[in-house]
């Protein structure tokens, strides 16, 4: 498949990425500024998220309402989010409205007003979101797992901790924005029916004179304990297991994610077959891959009635242990087919492609063409996956349970 | 874009919207059956049957179905609602025949007793999972209160009791009656080879027997809440209080349906709406939204609110004040324009993806035998006027006759 990819770098360190998808009516843009939650600082968990929220409450000549009105009148389906590493602002729209959206996003990241009279409402909004999270048992289980498995501060919840958010002030947010909302390391990705030279010219005008030095990098801190029980009063118990994986930029990540897919990706995977189809132990069971730039994890998750939670954990652990040395060619072929199909179908969504370009650049420092990605899957062999598993079998598992009672984690599983 | 249609001798409709630029093909069976077609004894059968369809036919095992979908790189799934059960797969175009072959065979399942017993455990887990999650059953209970004795009152999942008591024979009989060619549509969107689709449909589905009587239960739906007022579900461990409010709205056959969606966007979209600015932006509520939900012969305006337990009554009162203000003073030009632009953009962007179009095209055909291009839907949205929205406000008073269910720690 022919693909037209573009990249350019502005003097201030901003990377522009683009993909022309001329058959689409839409265009999507995503701006990633390296002002993520790892920069929150001790005792200020949630600062980056609160800063992202306050940035939307007035920027440049627009007040809070005007930002939303102007975006929505241009038909921009907009979103913002704060991850461990980035504050991201994005929008998908009918392609001809892209020039209307760009100046609004430029104001949000470059000229946020950070109005003191909006601060309490912004903080309350973040706290409401955190209270809602308390009622989502699966989400809480995953937060607890990341917290014990990743080194601080990568394991801290980007959305914040209520007790720490309550103590934040508008001055904290203003300080954070002045030291972290900066061009160096920022990525602006666009995909869809685009005019690349015009996009570069507009971005140069809107972002080219943005200046500032990047903050010092954050060093990984200590890890938490390796298993944890979270008491929770409900019918179901939730179980999540993690172990370390090579990050996406590591060449071995393809072997690692293929092995994980065989374990728990898709309805013919081993976990789905053994836990749900054979035993009817739960409705949801899966294994997935979550990556930062320097470290990644495999994550297994299941939710089930308290009385059957121990059996569910035992079956999952047995399947993890059984994985090395047992992979079949048919299983690997199915993983390849699913991955390739998903890659090709991304071409139908400008938002999916813009997201993918930004992720690739952050993790790899390059954009891979679809053909290159497909070729990487084609090259995967059972022997390569098995060799990798033999060298790196799942070990030092972190285990979290959330429910009435703690589960028994066999000795030797958890480090 | 082209729309193509064929009707097999046994009544099965085969339709496709083909798109020259698509890189994927979506196919799906739209079955006109859901929880409204059940009796109390069959409560939850439509959804349970949807799971059982994946457990295999006489000649294809459940494991093989899962393996074949994954081997063709399909994104395949199913869902059950009050009036529909839908099975779908999205594949690369060269896998169209594989996807159609598998999904069509699945429509004639073995319904083995052993699979039935195992899958029953999964369904019970699914019921408990949703019961542990916000809004803690408030949505199902609210629909039950609104519809009273009407079949639309029934929840899709059923209850622990109804599922536990269900015998496999009842499901086999239900399948025989409801999965008849006359109640099903085979739809495809994207890069579709239509002649091949029709030939495959003839070969795989042409022998399905028609049923003499496939009409569904159609008692008159209530045009106001059957049990108005507020009910409370106590969940001591919940952090927030969750509220669901339902009041009457236009059905999917009513001329007001598009204007109703525009009104819901003005008043209660998840961003930039009156509820958003008053309750969410201020940090007073985690969520405050209004949307319009339509059935064949009934419609609802659904308000969803989550906030601190001790503030729920106050916040609902503020929402009602917003509804009263809109009913008496109408809506302003700029907020109307903003909502219309937003809906128009959604129509265009959703129209780019064959998978999204499948639900639109297949669903409309299964219910009403109508087809609209993306451009035609866009035309409808763009031609809406403030007067249309004003009529909806007058016909379907948002501040009157509603059922409300609250779930959370307060317990009143």
C-alpha cells in the first residue's frame, strides 16, 4: 500500500508529522507537549492533570466558553488528556476546518490564561473525576497494579490522588505550566486529507517563535511491594497480574507482544479459552501490553465472583507458566493476521493515524511505514518467539486483588 | 457509494453500501429480536442466545469459531439490545467470503446443553459485573419504572433468577421462532463484492425455513412515565450518587427524531452544553448529560447525573430549572448553530468508517426498510431549524412526567 508520510522539525525542537490520506473527508491533529504526570513532584500527584484542565479555561483572546464554542462551531471533535509523559490536545474534523482549529490549540498550549477565578472549579472537576474512579473497580485494580509494578513516579496515577489534588494551588499550576509547557520535545501530528506545505507554514507561524528550555529528565525511583490486596465491598473480585516486558522501541517487543497475544489477546487466546470458554469463570479476561519509552509491562486482568476468584487466579498463573515452549504455528499466524488487519484498517481513521504517528515518534524517534510494520510481523517465527520466551520467561510477577478477601499468591510467583 | 439490495425467496434481505475507497469490509446479521420479544419466563434469553451463537454449530465448535475469526484477522463481536441482536465482523476485503461463511453458519447454532450450562456461568458473571458498576442498575430500574407493564421495561441481561431458571429447550424454541429469515437482514458495508455476498447468502441461508408468524409484541408504549417519581437503590460502599431520569421523547418513526437529538446536544451534550457549563465545568457533578434514545414505537429523553450524594437532589433541581428555562424561553441562535455543527461533523466522521456505517445502514434497514446516504443524513441535520427544536420542547416537556432512579450511598 502506498503511503505518504512527512516530517519536519522547527528550530525550537517541535517535531511536525503528517500522513496524507486523500480518500478521507476528515483531518485529525494531535499536539503532545511533554508536560505529563511524571513531573508532578512529590506530594503533588495530579498537578499535570489539573494544569491540563486549567489550560482549557481561557487561552489567548478566548475565555473558557469561547474555546469550546469556537472548536465545536468548526465541527472539531476535540479531546484532551494527560498521560505519565504528555499533555495532549487533539481534534478530528472535516478537513477544510483544520486551519480554524490550529490557532485555538496553539493558544491553549502557548498562552493559557490560567485564571485564578476558575481554579476552584477546575480542581473540583478533577476531584469529581477521581471520586468517579473510586466506583470503577476494574480501573482501581489497574491503578494499584501500575503503582506497585512501575518505578516511581511512572506508577503514580496521572489523574491524581484526591488528598494531594486538594492541597494544590493556582500558583502550583502556574509554576508547572511555565516550566513544562515548552516546545522542546513537543510533537504535532496530523493525518487525513491534508496539504502538508500549508500545514508546515501554519505551524511555523503559530509555534515557531515559542521558546523555552526543557525541564531536566526524571530519574526512575524505587518500586513498591510486589503484591497487594485492596479491600472493596462488591460481588466481584478483580485480579490483575503484571511482569516486565521490553519497551516498544526494543526490537524484541514484536516477539514479546506476539507471545502475549497468544496468551490473552483475542477470543482464540489461551486465557479466553481456558478461563472463560472452558470454565465459565468470568466475563472479562485478557492479557495486554502497556509501554513507556524505557520500560513496559504485560498485564493480565480478570473479574469474577469472589468464590471463584482464587480458581481464576490459579488458572491464569498456570497458563502464564505453560506459555514458554508450547507455541504453535497456527497460534502465531492468528496473531499476525489480527495485527496486520488492525494496522491496515487504521487507514480509515484520520484520528487513529495521527495518534499512531505521534506514538511512533515518541517511542522510536521515527515513523514506520505500514509496509515496514507489516514486514516486521511477516518476519516473526515460532522459533524467534520461543527463543525470546526461553531467554525472558515471565517472572517476578506483581499481583493485585480488589474485593472482599485477599487471594493466595503461590510462593515463588511474586518476587 | 452505492446501495444494493436483494431478497432471497425465504424472505432474507441482503443489502450493501459499497465504498470504492474503503480498505475494509464489514458484514453483519441484524436480527429483529431483543428483550422486548421475551416473556417473563424468557427474560434475558435474547442476550444469552447471543453468547450461545458463539458456542458453535453441529459441525463447527465454539473454539473453531474463535480460531477462524482470529485467523482471518477479523474484528468480530455481537450485541443485544431491547429490539435488536446484531452479529458483525470487520475484515480485510479478501476475507469477505470467510467472514460471511462463518457468521452465516453461526446463525444456526447447536445450542448444546453442556455449553449452555457453562455459558450460564459467564452470563451470571456479566450481570454481577454490571451490578457492581455505576450506575449500579439505576438505568435498568429507571426504564422499568418508565415502561411499567410494557415489554420495553425488561432489562437486556435478565436477572440472576431468570437466567438460573432458564431451560435450554426454551432457548431452542425461542431461536427457532425468532431467527427466521423474515426477521433477519444480512448487511455489508465498505469494500463489498455484492454478487459474491448474494451468492454466499443463497448457498448458506437459502435453506432456512420461513416462520409463519414472526410479528413481535407490539402493545402501545406508554407516552408518559408509567411509574413517575423517585426510587432509590442503596449502595453503601459507593463514592458518588448516580441518577437516571427518563421522560417521553419521539420514537424512531417520528418526524421529531433528529430535532430531538439536536435539542439533547444543546442541553446536555458531554461538552459545551447547558448542563455541561452549569454542572460539570463548575465541578459540581462528575457527569450531567441528556440524550435521546429511540425505539420502534417509543422514545425517551434520558438524563444521567453523578455527583456527591448529599448534592443529588439539588443538582437534579438545577437540571429541571434548565429544562424549564428552555421550555419557556426557547434556545438561542448561537447554541443551536453550535449543536448543529457538532452533529453534522459527527455524521461526516462516522460515515468514513465502514464499521460505523454497518450499524447505521443495517439497523435502519432492519427496522424500517429505509436507506440514507451519509450526504442525505447530513442534509437532514443541516436543514433543521430552531423552530423544529422549539416544537420538540413543546411536544415533549422535559420537565414533566418522569421516572427517576438514584443509586449510591445516600439511600435517601
